[in-house]
C-alpha cells in the first residue's frame, strides 16, 4: 500500500472464506468482514446458523455462499477452495477459524482424542492454507488469518492436543508468512483471550477459575466477541499490507502477567 485513506480498510470486491463462520466467534468474523464489503463463503460441518448469518450478510449488501463439509476429510481443502472459485471466481481472504478442545487428565488422555483435535485444529488449517495459497499466488495477493489462542503461548495441562495445535498454528503462521511474502500474501493470526461465549460459560461461572482469570486480566474484564471484529477487519484489509507473520493477542493484556 502506498497511500492511506478511508478506503484502506475497505474489503469491497473481496471474497472471504471462513471455516465455522456461522456460529460462535466465526459468526462475528463473517459479520465484520461483510460490513466492510466482503462477500462471505462459509464452510461448516452442520447447517446450524446458516439462515441467520445469510440474512445478516445480505443485509450488509453482500453475497453469501455455503458448503456443508467436514474439513478434516481427505481432499476437503481442494473441494472447498474449488467451491469458492466456482461461486465467486476468486479467493482473497481465508480465515482458519474452526477448532475444538477436549479436556482430560494427563494419564487418562486417549489417542483418538489427540488425533481428533490435531486433525481439525492443525492439519485442516495446513491443507486449507496450502490450497488457498495456490489461488492467491496466481493473483499475487491475499490474506490468510489463523485463529490462535492464549494456548499458542501458554501451557494447558488438561488440553494437550489443543495446546500443541495452537502452538503449531503460531509456527505455521510464521512459516507461511515467510514463504508467501514474495507473492504479496500476508499471513497473520488472531489470538483471542478469555472471551465471553457459550463455550467459555462454564469457565466464567467456575467459582475458583472465573475470578482468577478476571484478576489476571489487567483490564479487569473478560472480553466480548465484538472486540475481535476490528482486529479481524484490520488483518483482512489493505491497512495491514506491511504486517505479516504476527499473532495478535486480543486479550485485555492477559499475557502481560
């Protein structure tokens, strides 16, 4: 980018592929990017939330596309990216959002659970990025945004595969950023802190951990999903063209302590 103006954050004419973009935090990413002019393509394992998010995207003046698929299936990445190209003709932004977490004690952790989390959180992200890169390198432009976690930096003694996968996402973000920079493709990540969602409700309500976490956050409050929307738009837009290989914590300062 040579000039900065109000259009630097515009996503007009861009197409964003968001995994799990109809529910949870992914829904907020879909809303944010469509607000700034991107057409949205969502892939998810179920059709939960599709009707609602389609309406919101349409109300924002943008087009929505959907594909029901398990992104861990062999060959899924190629089918997903081809579906985006078939509908929109190009792919400019990939948000690797889908993830899962399984908790267990160290000695009780099962192999099947390890494989399940690694396949979704890490392998699917790698293959989708790889497939998107084939399109973006030809265009000589693109943005890949990976969703990390506080566990990209910290230990999680009950969530081994999750911690391993999120550390690996940080590494992959850097590796892809380095490899794709000559093609004008920026690869960055967002690392949400402790955000108030349905998934974290049990933790928020925990009489011990809830207050502990709150006390650990310098701002003194858990985050809300809307606080991730601005950083997402920034990383998807021209405004961040000279930012690559970064995992941006959106955590109220949690990692400072």
